[in-house]
C-alpha cells in the first residue's frame, strides 16, 4: 500500500466516524451551506456551492484551500456576519441567524480589532461588559486570560506599545475570556514573523487542551494546519465544495521540532498539498465524469 493510499484510508475512516456522531456531541454543524454574492448591476458570484461537515465538541479543526477558495467567506458565514444563500449553520443545536452569543472570532488584522486608546485589560473587558458580567467576575476572567497567554505584566499597557505577536495574544485573550463554545480563527498568524508564529501555534494548542474549547482555524499554511489540527478540511477552488476531510492522527503532544520532523507529519503534509494542487487544477469531487471515448472504427 502506498503512503497516499494509507492516508486516504485513514481519511475515509474519519468520515465514517463523523457520519455516526451523536447529535449532542456536535458543537458546530454545517448543513448544505451555499453562498452566492448577488450585487445589483453585477454578475452573480457563486462563492460556496455546497458544504456539509460538523465539528465535535472540544475538537480543533483546520481549514485550508487554494487562494480565493472562500475560506474567509466560510468563516464569516459561520460567524453570522454574512447571510447564507441556502443551508444552515447550527451552533450547539441552534441555527445561526446572526452573530451568536456562544462564538468568538480572532481575525488576521489584530491591529484593527483592538482599540488603541484602551489598555490591554480594557480591550479584553469590553465584550464582557456587553455580556453583562459583574465587575468582580470580569476581573477574574481577565486575569485568567492574561495569565493563559502570558501577558499579565502587560495588562495596563496600550496595544500600540506591544509587538505584533503580543497584540495577537491580546486578541486571543479577549476571545477566551468570553468563554465561547466555539472559537473561530481567521488566518490569525499570517502577519507575524516565523518565530512568533511558532510560539502562537503552540499557544493555541495549549489553550485548546487547557480550556477544552472547540476551535475552527482557517489558514493558508499547510504545515500549520497539519501541526495544529485533529482534522484538516480541504476546500476546492471556487465555487467551493469539500475536497476531503483529512484526519490528522499525530500524537496529541506536539512540538515544533519533533512533530515537524516526524515521517508521518510529512506524509500528511504531502497528501494535503496534493489535494490543494489538484484543486488549483480544477479537480473537484462534484465534477461530472469524463465521457468515455468511443473505440476507433477498424
């Protein structure tokens, strides 16, 4: 059996497991999701043709695909920031019809998501105030979140006084202080340097394990997706469908040197890379089968 065949068998097993899930075990469920942009005076743009997948409670799942595959459109639709054309997103058994209370989002542009005139503590506190949490409880949640991301000593500083990596830690702290059922992350480390990125990847794995939060992490980086995720959702080119749901059966304890040097990490990375290259060439699961050529006449 070849490496690719072995990986595909594991992926098929993951699909079968997902199909047999008990409803109460599912945190996030996408049901026949479709999104078409229909702007008056302009041609329609079909961004998402059909997506069906679910995420178990406490699972960390990554999403990758070719550039322009609709990854951000998907995340914004899940977050209730975009209306769907068809289908539905279900969070904890409730259909998402707008930004839900049980969800938090960490965006790529951390500098634009933080208020520069507020301190780190005040930035984290803002959504807790809007949630109506009492002052003493707010302070306890903020202190815990700051400790989790290693920013306790920066609590009274302003975002503009911090490095890019530290600003993104503030954005993550604000999200986890909110104690969401599902945490969405939209290419959150794309704007930081390689060393900071590695540190933040390990931070996400640590927070996921410590807090038990369900995470959907969108990235364009294949290595990052395989390193972080328990599964990798691979999207096709636009209009988007699911190319494959790949199970990442690496050890739960991971580190940047040992894990990335592991032969099986390389197998998984190669398989996801192959899927994305096929997607770029226009290969799609929903493509009609090629017509069989007729035998030449003698």
